[in-house]
């Protein structure tokens, strides 16, 4: 079963396993002159780890379930200004007690209506919904969900992320004729302003080296824009008009150079060939709190959860499949929708809701739950809305 999921994941993310050294400060385009602010150097993978050995404390948010806020497949969720926003067909908003506030779910071609949401962002109290089908970005008030305005998007892209009134656009599938004056360096990522959507403010990452990276490797989290290079196990962060080296994983025994990676790309190796060479890995979902950095990665066909302590530079990699937990404890799985809220890493899902009816009430109360929260958990069934888990990871 593990091997099947591993192969599926590799096919989706299309990545190579590699690690590189470091030297000098990052420049606007990625080159060999870079130093990462944080470098994780794990020694091994921990197995059979108890949940209580990882998590300092946890709590649940039980989302209200009514016909007007019934959530299906979860594509993304964000916690912003103490409100929960979930992309599931439309965008559903809840407060931190799980009470439903409003939804943005008007389908059509009129003002404030969309055919399909490809991505959504929240910036300066505005919700931005990108509808690739109609090539437009729709704006809504994040306080009440009221429609504000629409921007016509002059190109097609898998996603658009908005941060500090700038557009971050992945040019992975752009026809070069779209930006005739901007592709001289064959860059992968553009930052644009609302005033001019055809003249990039900045261009990042040479397309040649990054052309096999799957879409979705660039995203906003915790008020920062990150871009992941799974080839080199590197993460970059936008700061002051540059993408600067932020975080990298130096896995023992692996030392492919950037030239090696370029050679593999030029040889056009198939997925099967990459897997057979034992050079496949996924580094994704990098999240940051004040004290720690978290990531999911695949190593040796294992789905792993990485914890990095910023102050002590300690690192721990844990096999997600082998984490031992009680019925009432949330899961720390590979993949899935995640976000950060203060010092908590937040996950959402419905796969474990049926287990909530078997909770040990004494344990829940001992962990600080009020009676009404316990009763909410006991009332959940397979037709209920998802439950959000908030977990504060222990210091290493």
C-alpha cells in the first residue's frame, strides 16, 4: 500500500531527490551564490513515535453543519484574522468557534459569479477568487463576503496568489507570445501589480531548471510568499523585491549538484527511470511559526513529517504512518490541507470523524476541553462537516 501511494505521489509532483551545498546570498534569479537562512540536516527517520511525544497540546474546531454550509471536497483553507475560510466548490467562512458566517458560492457569468475556483487568496481584508475558466479575478469583502470588483486576467495560469497588493503568477504553461518582452531570461515566476498585468515587476527562477516542477509549488502562508524547488530540497521566500533563500534540507548520503539536476532534465528521464534510480522525493507544504518550520517530504518510500527548530537548529523527521495515537488524538498525515494559526499547525479533514463517537471523555476534559466542546465532538457523524485540528508541536 505504501509503495502504491508513493508512486502516485511521485507522478503527481514530478520531482527529483537532490541536495546541494551553500555559499553567499541569494540573488533575484536562482544561481549558485546562495546561503539559506535555515538548513535542516536530519540524521535518520524516526519510527513508532507516540503522538504525545510530538504534540504539546491540541484542540478541535467543530464546524457547524447546515444545508447552506455543507462542505464537500476540501481544496484549500486559510485562517486569517481569527476567521476560517475553506475552499470547497465555493468559499465558506466560519468563526473560531466553528459557527458558520457566510459563503461565496454564486455560480454563473454575472458580476460576483464564477464558474470554478482555481485558487483563492486573502490580502488586506479582501478575498481574491481566481476563475481561470472566465479568465478573471473576483474580489470580495472578507468581513461579510460582499462582492467588490472584478479584474480581467489576460492569460491562463493554474493559480494566482495575492500578497501585499501584488500578483504572484506561475508562468509554467504560458505561451511565450503572451509576454514577448519578458521571457528573455526564461523565468518561471512573475510578480505583477494591479496597474499593469502584462509588465512584470520582478521575474524569478530560470525556466530551464524549474520546468519540470509541478504547479502549486508557490503559495502564501503566514503573510509570506514561498516557492519550493523539490529538485534541490530548497525553499525561497519573497522579501524586498527578491526571492531569497529561506530553508533547505540536507539529507545524508545524497549530493547531486545543480549540474547533475540539469543533466537529468536534459536527458528527459521518465518517472519510472527516476524512481528506479532512487532519486525521487517530494518536499512540499512548508509552513512556519515563530519558532519552528514544518514540511512534508518523501524519503525512501516513507511519508514523513519534518520539524525544524529555528533557534537550536535541531531537526526531526518522523514517519507519518508509524505515529502512535489514541482514538481521540488528531492525525499528522502526509499531504492534505494545512495552514498556520499562531503557534498551531492546523489540519482539516473528515476521514476520522466516525472515530469521534468513541472518544475518551476523561482524556478530553483533562486536556482542557469544556463540556460543550466534548458534547459537540460526540454528536459528529459521517454526514457532519469536517473538524479542524489545531496542534502545537513540542520544542525539540
